[in-house]
C-alpha cells in the first residue's frame, strides 16, 4: 500500500490525471515517490504514442507528431515546459543568484522562456516527424521515461538552491537516494526492446549530455537546482534523445 500511495503521489504531482485522494499527505512523499517518476513518464509517453498512432492514418507529415505532443502537454498541464521557460528566463536574464531565482518565481514569461518553448517544440516535432509512426511511438515512450529518470538523477546529485517553502518540489533533508535512481532506471528499460543497442546508447548518451549541460549550468549560476530546473532537465533530455534517434534513422534508414 505504501508503494501504491507513492505511485499515485507521483501521478498526481507530475500530471493532471485524476487519482484517489491521498489522505495524510506529507511533502516528503514527493521526494520518496521519485522512484516512480519514470513510470509516470512512460505513461505520459504511452498516451502521446496512442494519439500519434490514431492520427497517423488520417494525417501525414508533422501533424500526428504535433497532436501527440499536444496530448502529452495536456496530460501534464505543461508542467515540465513551464519549468523550461522559467529556467531559461532566470538563467538567461538574471544578474546574480538572487535575481535569477526571483525571475524563475515570476509567473510571467520573458523572451528567453518564449524562445526556449518554441525551439523545444520545433525540435521535437522536426525530429519525430522523420520517423515512421510506430517507431516514433516507441521513441515517445522511451524518451519520456528516460527523461524523468534523468531528472531524478539530478535530484540525487545536486543540492536544492531555491526557497524550499515556496517550491512546487519540496526537498527533504535526506533527499533522493540511490534506491530511487536504481529503481527508476529499471523501470526505464523495457521500451528499449524496440531499439538496437547502438541507437539506444546514442539516444541515452546525447540526452544525458543535454541534461548534464543544463544541470551544470544551473549549478554554476544558482548553486544547485529548483523544481523549474528539473523540468528543464527533463525537457532538454527529451530533445537530445529524439534528435539522436532521428540522426540514426537518417543515417541507416531502419527502425531504432
């Protein structure tokens, strides 16, 4: 029952999907539920993939992919996209740590945030549109799950830099442990049955590199992470992952 409660907490935190009421909720449940973030990511990816497969017989080109990404955004309430926009505004426009964190808390979107969202969506659509629908469906599931695992790993490695009391993600003293990272990685694995080893490795390495650069930049500019930064880590991992798969497809012209 405890693990089910943590899974439901992860679904409630990361998506807009209805879940049963969590009686006696404590902020540390969010951190403890991090082991299930990749599962929730795969669920979001699966819903997006279903939308893509339903749209593919009706439209061609980029339309099915755009619809699939739209469905994913609706399921999550643009949770991670909001983090990407806030992070771009804060890290791009702030003078110092305090100013950057203040910008990231501001609900208004600036030039850096708007450009980050537009470029992120454009790159995802462009990359996935080069793939056959069934391949793109598996890539969506794998990418969404692995991107959440990357965010969990960053949660475990970097300190919290913002105001914990005002945060959407409530850090706790013991933080995210190795168990959450290991369990999350195990959950991430199954969609890769549709990938060849070289393509899976390339997608994970490129996605991981994008996430690492984002995390390193955040560490340098604000001293750690915030909930918004974790959203940005998830988004840039997806971009790198999708671009790597698309590059492999262009090079060899076969399924992942």
